[in-house]
């Protein structure tokens, strides 16, 4: 019995998980990205892992954006930059 083209290219769970972070970062080639997406959409275990990782990355992103430097530190850095640019600095 001849296999269909899609059946030959089916990605397994190990392969999908191996590509998960590059998939989430949008760094995969079109074909591999499609294979990972197809696998994740059809596999509840991998979809759960995908959701967990995606949520974690979104949390980290939000947390790092929210965690700005304290105001005194910002002022000190700004002053250092201005002093470094002044003609008297050297």
C-alpha cells in the first residue's frame, strides 16, 4: 500500500518538541514550521507542552518589560553618558 505524501512527512513528538522554541521564536523554515504546527494541532500532549512554553515565554517577556531600571540608576547612567560626551571628559 502506497503512503500518502502527508503520512511520509509526519513529524513525531520528539521532533516537534525539539523544534518548539525555534517555532515559538518564528525561526524555522516554512516547511518545518508547517510540520511542527500540523503536529501540535493534532497531538494533545505536544499542544499542552506548546501552550506551557508559549505562556512561559509571554510571562518572561512581560516581566522583563515591566522591570525597568530604578530611577536613581537611570539618572546616574544618563549623567555618565553626558559627562563622557563633554569636551572636558578626557
